[in-house]
């Protein structure tokens, strides 16, 4: 089993007269991990729900494994949906079922597996997310981090080729988020699934994905190899990555230019804007699978792909890509074949 590519082209979504985003085009490469950033309310969850066909954009196409899910039949959509595992924002566990039954639910619902086969799969998935021993607990008896991991185990139980995670880190402390980040990379190494993560967590965004994009002002600001966004000097990207108040993103809506220049003057006069003291810029090494797990086969495919589009990237991103390719090369040279 390997992941499948998702190619989104010219996608536009409105609710009544409210335009959520327009002309969104991006490709999630097969088996790679991608992150989608964006201020609250920019339609990230709407985008994820569109990818599984729960919401219907009015224009554009979403090609999954050769099928446009916006024009296909209900039966085809049903089949395509089976490729997905989704972790919704709240984990969405059944409160009256223990973790074992929660994780077993999709297997009992969608497969003809015997209870002993179900047991094998459930125990393996619970082990994968570090929940062995907690199978009898109810969702109400465990921490938010454990609920997230149980939700992840349930999302993975049908061996999905595509995994969507909507803010998997929300409500988690930085240490739990770091564990979760590692888990997502390990899962990708084990399954080669195509993974899309929506997150506000900068540390996760900087260390986990192969590709990154950002939604802002009803548009996809950019999408591509992680190095492009991480070295970008686009004001909205910089503001977001540094958690600053100063910049185009406001509390409730975008700011006007008068307000922006007033704020800029305050910062120049030495006022803090609450962001990181040093610029959070540049590329940090990507997480690697935990020793003992398989290597990520996506890494080599991505290298070839990025080398091909290298000449189209901005100079700062090209330098960062060359640097990460060098260190990945060094690493794989050290790894016994
Ligand atoms: N089913 C729906 N019907 C009408 N409006 C919706 C629906 N779902 C989301 N919206 C609106 O779409 C916008 C984007 O929402 P959402 O995707 O949840 O943002 P994000 O996940 O980026 O924070 C919001 O203004 C929200 O109110
Ligand atoms: Mg959301």
C-alpha cells in the first residue's frame, strides 16, 4: 500500500454570498507530508472537508487517484472515501465507548474481519500511538493528548492511503506536540500515506512536513517544498511564523495600511510586539523516523521532484534546498543499505 497523489486545481468555495477561498491549486505529492497554515477562519477546515467530499466547492477539480471527486458518482465517492483516515480537531471519539471499541469501530463497520483479526489490528494501532494498556479507558477518563492519539489510532485503523489531520496539536502542551510530530513522521515511514496536517504550531510546521502552504485573504499564498515558505520574506508568512502582532494579520480581520505603518513605528521605537525575540527564519532539519522504523520512501521521491523544479524556486529557497539535500545525502550515505 502506498499513498496517492491529490491534485487540486482552481478550487473555489463560497457559502451563500460569503467567499471562503478562491482559485486554490496545489498538489499533495504521493506519500509526502504537507502542512497547511493560515490564520483562524481562513477556511482550512473547509478545505479538508472539501478533500473528502463532505463539502462541495462550486468551481475547480480535486483529482484523487485519477477520479475528480467533484464530478464522480456517489458510488465512486464512497470508494474514494475509504482511502482516507481523518483526525478531526476534537478527536471525535464516542464518549460511551472505551478506547478499544472506539478504534475497533471502523473495522467492525467497514470490514468483514473476525473479532480476533480486529483485535490484532486494534492492538497494533494502539501500540503505534503509545496507548497499549489504556484500551479499557473511556475518553472522559484520559488526557487531551491521549484522546488525540486515540483519534489518530482510529483514523489509521483501515490503513488509509491519505491521512488528514485538523489541528492535531490543539490543546496539547509543547512536549506532547513534539511526541505527536514524531508519531506523524513514524506513521508516514510505516505506511507511506499521503498526509496533510492543518496546524498553528510553528515547531510542528518547521520540523514535520516535506511541503508547506498558507491560506490568507481567501487565497493560497504559496504552496511548495518546505524551504520555500520557511525562507520566504512575504510579510504574512513572516508574521505567522514568528507569532507577531505586527503585520498584515489582525485580530479579527486584515488591517489597513495606516494601522500597519503606525504599528511599524511603534516597533521601531522599541516596543515589543509579543512575537519571538529573534526572527524564526530559515530551515531546521526535518524529523526522521524513530530508529528501528523503516526509512521514509517519500524522501528519495521528493529529492528527485524538488531537483526538477529547483530552477523555479526563489534564490533563498534554492540555497536552503541545496543545503537540506546535502544533509539528507550525508545521512543516507551513513545509513546501511
Ligand atoms: N457549513 C458551513 N456553512 C456556512 N459557513 C461555514 C460552514 N463551515 C465553515 N463556514 C465558514 O467558513 C469560514 C472558514 O471556516 P473554517 O474552515 O472553520 O476556518 P479555519 O479552519 O481556517 O479556522 C468561517 O467563516 C466559517 O464560519
Ligand atoms: Mg479549523
